[in-house]
C-alpha cells in the first residue's frame, strides 16, 4: 500500500492514518507532497480525486479522507486492532472519532498543527475553549469507562487515538491549559516512538509556512536553521 501525505510539519489529517498504520504495524510506502506550494494542487490531483491529502492507494483502490482510510484498513486487517474489539468500546470510539472528523473547527482554525514551534500561551476565544472542554470530556469519559487496561483512550492504541493525536500536538504547541487526565494522555501520545519518528522527519523538511504561526509569539523553536 502507498500513502500520499502532506508536510509532516503541518498536515494533521495526514498524521492520522500514518500514525495508525505505523503503530499497528501495517506496512506501507509513503510520498510527501508539500502543501501551499505553486504546484501543490496539480501534484495532488495526479493522485487524489479530491486534490487533498491523505490518500491511500492499494493496487487499484484509492481511498481519500482519513476516516474512510481508517475504515478501509479495519476491513482489510480485521485482526490488527484498528477499532476496539468490545462492541460498546467500538461504538464509543467510532462516535468520538466521527465527532473529531467533523467538528472542532474553532480549535483547528485558531491553532493549526505546527510541530516546529512552541508558542507563548495566550487567551483563546470562547469558541476554541468550548472545543477544548468538549475534547477533554471525551478523553475523561473514554479513559474512565474504557481505558483501564492501558494508557490509551480505550486501553490499547486504536483509530480513536490516531484521530485525536493532532489535537494533542496542538495542546502542546499552543500550551493550552488542560486537566490532569489530558496531561497524562498527552504524555502517552507524544511519547510514542512512532510519533517521534514523524516529528523528527517533520523537523528535517525544507518547507516553512509562515501562515501557520501568524499572530503567535514563539516560546521555543525547533527549526532554528530556517530563521
């Protein structure tokens, strides 16, 4: 299989299926097509009918949209653990993953994924804080009801963790104030060797997109060679 993704520094949607496949040991090749470049759209349309990333290619099958890719992987690899085995857990995991896929626009717009910086904390809008509060409620509910067997939302790593991983990076990058349950879960995701592999590759990318940090004061920079 072949996964077409955007910049690892900025492409939150690309991170989701990539991380899932890496953690679950599903083999694939990858191609990075940088975003926001003059030829980005043309290059993307050569692969993806939507002109967006990510895209999974499996022989003659092409699957776009992160949540659709996840479901394709769940069907192709039924024993891989894409979703929790327990029906109640699986239903909850699918529901919150769908909520993530469709929602939290205020947080995503105000705090785009940027793995090369840590920004100084500042007050966020009421809409963003409502998103943060809802996400924390999801984490607390999943961990308290279903997470006793391990450190992830449903104990073992699943698609739900992959779906929320870019949110965790946002909480870290923008130093969003969160509760103890979320802090512990953040440490779990940010400590994954597969996530660290993605981030290390991101820091080596040559593309710097200033629009992803406009309006923020930098507290720490991990890409000083570009300054």
